[in-house]
């Protein structure tokens, strides 16, 4: 049984104290962002059941429920607007659109923040990796020297620096690293 049916049953049974309890319960749940409770409380405000009739408060509660993803609230708002029953359709559409846009902006903002955090972590990992490669390169590892040359050439984990890239490629090439020889030759040709 949904909220309007429950209220009708309570009214028919003339259980005023139980109805007040239900209204208080819905108000508490609505304050805790429970979308269905917001719908029920909106119905109470719309019809003045257990609370003073207040259609604006009812619409605001329905808008909040719709913002929380409650399709029943959205449909009820649109139906009220269509019927012209005290709610201007343009107001409902504008308010729903605004709420949806705000929600989307918040989601995009959160996603952007997560993406920036992820990019910062990736950048920090690359810096850490480049430092480890540099340690091995300085110890004379031709593979590490080649990788460090790539880091400098591509600017991964270090500032992009073709001169340093060529230096590290050449150190690896001097130890017989074939790929480093090719990369060193390419860099020399592109510098001319």
C-alpha cells in the first residue's frame, strides 16, 4: 500500500494519533534523505493530512525526492503540472531540469576530482619509477640507461630533455644495447 492509500485507510479508521505518528515518522525519514518518505510527506503537505496544507512544501519535497532518483516523485510532479493543479508546468520543468543539471554538475565535479587524483598518483608513480631506473642506470645497467633515455625523451617521470635522453641512449649504446643505438641515431638526426 502506498502513502495516499495508507493515509486514506487511517482517515477512514479515524485514528488521528496513529496518523500523527505516521506523519512524524515520515518527516524524520524525509530529513534523512529517504526519497520515498519525502514523497509520503509531500502527500501529507499537499492534502493537509496531519500537517498544515502547503503545496509549495509538497512540491519542494517531491523535487528533492526526484533529485534522489525517485521516478514516482518526478512523475507526480509532472502530472500535477499537466493538470494545472496549483503547479505551473514551466516551474516544475525548470526546477526539475535545474536539479538534474546541478546533480550532473556535482557528479562531473566529483569525477573530475577523482581523475585529477588518479593523474597525480600516476605522475608520482612515474617519478618514483624514473628515480629507480636512474639508480640502476648510474650503476651501469645498459637496459636501465636505455629506459632512462626513453623517460627523458618522452618526459615520463622527469622533465622532457632530448639532450639528456641522447646522453643516456649513448651510454647504453656504448655497452652494445642495439635499441639504444637506433634511438640515439634518431635523436641526432632530428636535432639537425
